[in-house]
C-alpha cells in the first residue's frame, strides 16, 4: 500500500501467506495501510531485528 503503514505483519516464510490472507483482506477492506515482510528469525535474524526495532 502507498500510505505509511499502521500495521506490520511479519511472517517466517511464504508458506505462511494462506494463513494471513484473511487478515490482509480485512485490512484492505477497512482501508488500513499495512506492510508485509517475509523474514525468518532463524535464517535472517538481523533483518527481523532491524524490522522489529524500527516499528513504532
């Protein structure tokens, strides 16, 4: 989404996407901007730490 995200969603892998589709659909229906990041805490701990540390 183009707006500054109000909600952050982080998933460990693409295989988690089917579980989160209802969530993202609901956010879109309500017009709530979000960002979705795929980053494994096991394979990319620095990316996860940076993302979580920068969240408001």
